[in-house]
């Protein structure tokens, strides 16, 4: 039989034995102590029947990027250790990561953060949806429940819309690539909006809708995309980057088309409002026209010109009064001007009247007609030139002799020179 050992020895023996045992353990976090200032994070992992105390030094824990919470499923790797002072065994964690769905959620969260930083989830880039689309494309599984819910909703609400179904698998390793191809086909059609839908499932089933390539394809779509993936609590990255996220496929179908019954009711209400407005307007116009028709100007045509006739009659009277008065005044003015001009003219011509008389007498005495009247005559040749000398007479041509009372034509036959006497009785030839 072995020698008995002390408690310290036993714990040191256990510590030495356990420190060489490394393991990877999966468990649920049931207790957590993460206080500022502590050098380590303390937590307890449990399963259906057991619990294990764990610690992880803060320097190593801060590198994991995990925000640990109770109920979280994690996977830890490390070695066992014994705290001899308390006789307590711990698991010294060297590596920590989320396990199962938790790990998937962490990856999705990191991808969502990355795409958010790039602006793919910004509200400013989300496009408005058409109010009355004529064509809709549905990208989903052709055999799932979602397609039937969507078609039934579209047929009930807006049967006029044309529907294009792009059937693709929505689960499995190739689902994301198939959905991207379906989106490309939908964009090449005449669809004005795209429905990307699928029914409910586990988190792992919905992972194709958290694919980065699909998220970028949704964000880059030329046609607005509406998602309806899973149920109300589910929220994928495709939902985050879509132009509109609906909680279910049925809700997505309701969002993209109007309710025809509501449209009909709205049209009826609008028709009623317009009818009342039109009737009211017609009644107002009728009353207005009736009042206008009752005005004297329409009942008595003479009223249209009565005022103008009054103005014309008044103007006529004023003209009949003004013209004689104006003419009488003008005649008096003309007579006064005539008297003034006569007086002025007589005063102007009086100094010259004697001189004019003398000059007129002189002119009269010098007039050739006066000389002819005293018995003299004037001789002209055939061209009308005055012949003042016998030497200018051509015996071969006729001459004309002008008397006071007529003209005589003659042909000269001889000539004789005579001596002319001046006033002193002296011959001009003697001088």
C-alpha cells in the first residue's frame, strides 16, 4: 500500500498530470465574468449533464473579436490546469471561436460590416419601386411554397401584371451562383421590379442569401430588387442590400403591386369627388350666366348704345354751338387784319405815289406806240429786225412797215440818203 500524501502533494500531482492534457471542447456559455481590469475572462461551458470552468487571458481573448454572451455555443482549445490553493480545476483556453450557427453568424456579421462600409446598404442608393408595374420577375425555387404564395398574392391583388419566373435552387453549395444567374436573366427581361424570395428554413438553409457575390449582384442590379426571404425574424445580407426588404414572400408580393380592389374603391371615391365638383361648378356657372342674362344690356339691345348716343348728342350740340361762335370770331379777326393791312399799305405807298406818276408819264411818252400815234412808223425786215438805215434794206426782199393801226408789206424800189439834223439845226454829216 502506497504512502499517504498531503493535499498539496495530491493537487500538484494532479496538476502535473493534467497540464499535459490538451483538448478541443464545444459547449454552451452558461456563466460569464468579463469585468474591466481583470487580467482574464472567466466563463463556464456546459452541456446536458456537465459543467467546466474556463479562463482565457485577456490579451488572447481580445484578438478573437468575439463578443461573448450567455447561451452562445463556442469551441475552445487549450489545456487543463489545477488551482491548488482552492483545489479547483480549470480549462486554460488558448483559442476561442463560435461553434455551429454562432460561427456562421460571426462570418455573416463581418461581411455585413464590410459591405456597409462600402456603402452597399446606404439608404441613399436604394431606388423607389414603380407604383403600377406592368411586368414582374420572380427569382426563386419553382417547386417551393414561396412561388405559390407569391403567384396567388399577385393574382389576387393585381391580375393585370405580367409575371416572369426565373426558377433557381435556393439551397446547397451552388445556390448562390444560380440565384445570381437568375437575377441576370430577370434584368434582361421587360420586368420593372424583381422579387427575390424563398420560404423559411434554418440559418444554415438561408446561408446562400448571405453570399458576398449575391449581395453585390443585388446591389448592382439595374432593376429594383425586393426580397422576401424566410420569416419575420430572418434577416440576410441580401435583405440588407436590396431596395426593399419584406418580412415574407407574401409581404414582398403585396409590396410591389397595388390592390386592385383598393384601386377600384379609390377610383370610385375620386369619381364621386369629381362629380360633385363638376356639378357644383356647373351650378355656379349656370347661376352666373343667369345673372348676366338678366342684365339690361342683354334684355334691351338699345342699352348697348344708349350711353354712346348720349355722348354723341352732347358732342353734336357743343359743335353746333362752338362752330358759329368760332367763325364769327374769325371773321372779325380777318376784317381787323384787312383794315390794318390796308392802312399800312397806303402809308407804305404814299411816299412813292408822285414818283410813280411821273415815271409812268415818262414811260408813256417814250412808248413806241405813242410815237406811232403821232404819225411815225417802224420798218422791219422779213425776220422782224428793225431797219434803222436805208443801207440795211435788201431790195430783193420785202419789208414790213408798222403803223399805229396796222402793218404794211412792201418791196423797196429805190433809196435816198438824207441829212439828219440834231436839236441845234446842225447836220450829223457836217459834224
